[in-house]
C-alpha cells in the first residue's frame, strides 16, 4: 500500500463539487484524511476565489490507475478538459505524491511540481503531513512551507465543512 496525497480545488460551486470529490474518493479508496479547506485568489487568470485542500489516502492501485480514477471523478463534476490551464474549475484533483515514487511519464509527474510552487498545495500538505519528506529534495514538507513566500499566494482557512455527507473520513 502506498500513501497517496491529492490536491483538490474548485471555484465553480466549490462546496458542492469538493463534497462530490471527497464522497467519490471515499467510495473508491476508503478512509480519507483531509486538511483544512483554504480559500485563495485565482492564480493566472481573473476569476472567483478557489477552495482548496489536500487529501491523504492509502492505495494499492498503480499511480496510473489512481490518475484514471481521479479523471473519472473530475468528469462526474463536469470538468471541462479542453479549458485553458489557468481557468475556472468545477473540480480539479491532482495526484501530488505516491509514496516516495519519482515518476515523469506522461500523463504523470510525481511528485507534482505544484507542491513547491503554490501555497494552496504546500500549506495544506504541510498541515496533514508535517514529517513527510519530499521525494526529490529530501527535505521535510514543513521546511519547504516555513521558507515559502506566503504573501505571494495568501491563504485563508475557511469554515466550510465537507464532513456531513457520510463519507469515510479520518
């Protein structure tokens, strides 16, 4: 079993779509551990604020099989795959880490470069996995977070709850 970390985000009906994503992840993978949910401005385009969180789970599925499951869940939320990279999203689920695997074979890049580039990924990851080492740098995620320029992408912890849907949450 591999410890898998996912980044989830939405700025189109975010509470509804994140709840759908968490529910579907619970159905497919079982017990989930969730970070807090953070609000942040859209990056790279003008648009509504995003809600983001990181989810940890255990899986014996291959990285590609996990990726395909995530793609299926995004389709359930009517994610538009032909949209520009920086655009509004109903639901975006990214495979951030798969154990200590380092993989760069399309369509997968693990660890995902976004971990060290965006506060809405690194902050929630540091929250739920403070002692985790980044597979490429060998440094603790909390060390990366301590050095991150948090003013570049400010985060606001929200009071949104996704726990009232009966899914499997830690």
